[in-house]
């Protein structure tokens, strides 16, 4: 059986989730440990080890919490895992799970994603799930019981784990199921920025769930016993249809959301403008690039952001309301009547209207459909010409060009600041940078 490398960051994540109160130690006689700072040695100082990653089960330990290797450990619980393309953990699945419930953590409208889900469900139904797994490891049963106790998972409930997307806001998501269907998700944050975002989601959902929406649904949320945790209900409907393009249902949902709290504000007084100013001020100072971002494109974007910033009539009034903040196809489901939207961590009040609409189009066109900016621009134009969009813009007297410019300033400055601080960028981040550069050059005429 093949012996795979083991990433230090994955062991640290497992340690944080399952046994953070214990000493972090690694037994690695075959030098499988890899990743940032993996050259550090974590040999146990006694006859207990947290992680044994020897290939053949070597090591004379009275007790170990995890074992990554090729030997069977009959006294430990077996888990399968599926890796990201870069070799790090993505999903963790108990070996005795008979349903592909982890797919509830995988929402994408692309053909590739649809085919993957069909394949996974078929493989599980045939009892052949092992063939789609990257590998396996063993865990001490007490750790499973401990996690269930800490995060209020009932004894009869089963779970799978999504390890999150790397970055400063990374979080673990535990999918809870009753053996047949997913009922809840538990979010677990470790960094202060991630905890802040989660608390924002808790507060926003608590407020919005007081309203009786007809076209918009969202999760119910309960804060966890531990700081930086929350349990959210699964909003996926029994039968869903693709939500990868803006429809009248999306626009009706946004109209309902705007009705909860809206007002007219000078651009200078909006929450969005304050964020824009802070981001641009940070970007204007010297920040050497620490990843593979293109130096010319980065400086060009900063220059064009400044040009756009200086051109706006900051005393003008704009209608503002609640914004989801990450209104994308992979954060929602849809049926014939309603839009089911989750992941409200970046939601804010006092944001110029239509930000979510523009964001949806940019994200879907670039990341799902791999379209260039000319197609993004055409898609936005077509959406704004629909009767539902016309009704919305007329109702609140929205200057769509002005709001589009504000969106570009807000979104690009926010994410460029994040990207400039990342140690390593995803390929998709480079796609977005190219689209943003084209958008800024188009809107500024530069």
C-alpha cells in the first residue's frame, strides 16, 4: 500500500479539534512529515505519542491518539480522508459511514461537481467507497466521544468533517447527519478573525430570522458552548435546482432582504466607504509581495482603485441596506419558489444596494464558467434589464453605475488586501485578479 506524505498543518488541525489539551508530539521515523516548518522535530518525550505517522506501525508506545500508516489498529476507530489537489486534508469520513453525507459540504453548480456527486453517491450505494478515498488513519475512540460531548453532538448522530479553506479565516465544519440526511452543521473557528466573522453570522441570523420572508430562507443558529463555535441548521431543500445564474428568485430574495432595513446615506457615511478608505490606506503604504502575485498587475490595480476612488461624488446619497457579503452560487440553494442562503459571516448593514448582485455575477462568471470580463459586463447588463431588476432599482432609486463603481472599490480593495497577506495564492485568486484589472480599466477608461 502506498505511503503518503503527512502535512504538519493537517496534524495541527486534528490536534486542535480532537485533543488540544494534550501535548503535540509526532513520531516520524520515515520522514513523512511535510509542509511549512515540518523540519522541526516533534518526538515524544515519554511513552505516549499524539501522532504516530510511521508507515509500518513501529514505535513502542503505551498510548497513541492517532495513527497514520498501513497497519490495522483494531482498538482504534478508522477514518477515511479525501485530499485537496495540493495534498492536504479536505474531508474526513468515518469508515462505517454508508451515506455520502459529506457531499452536503460540497455545493457547486458546475458540470464537473455534478458528475462528482453522482459518482460519489453511486460508489457509496455499491459499498465501494474505499476506491474514492485518498487514504485512512486511526483515531482513539475516546477522542470521538470527546468531540461529541464538546460540540453537543448526540450519541446517535453521525458526522463528517470538512477541514476548511486555508487562510487566516479558515474554519472547520462538522456535518451532522442522522444516518440518512444532513440535519446541521457545526462551525469551529480558531483564529480571532474567524471567530469575529462567526459571531457576526450569529448576530445577523438571529436578527433576520425574526422576519417572515416568502422568497428567502436562511439557517437557524445556536451559539456553541465554546467560543468560536456555532450550530446551524441545514437549509437545503428536498429538491433543488441550479442557482448558478441570477434569476427572478434571486432578485425577489434581495428585495425582501432590503426591505428589512433600508435608508439613504451620503457615500461618505456608509459602512462600505469606511472599509474602502481603510483598505486603500493600507494598500498605499509599501507592502512587499510575499507570494506569486504579479507585481505589475498589483500596482496597476492599486493605481486604478485610487483613480476610481477620487472620481466618486462622495456627498451623493445612496440607498443602503443589508448585504450578505458572499452572495455566490456555492453559498445557496434554490427551488421553484425560494432561495436558501447560508454562510452569512461577511454580512453587513449599511451597504449600498446591489453589491450582492454584482458579486454573484463576478464570482459565478469567473470561477464557475471561466468567462472573461467582457462576458461579465454583458451578463450584468442583461440582469439589470430584467423586469425584476428594473422594479428593484426603481423602487429604491438606485443609480446602478454609481453602485457598480462602489462595489468594485469595496470588493477589490477588500480581497486584494487579503491576497497580499497570503503566503500562497490559489489559482482561482489569479483568475479574479485578471477580471478585476479588466473591470477597473473599463470603468476608469484607462
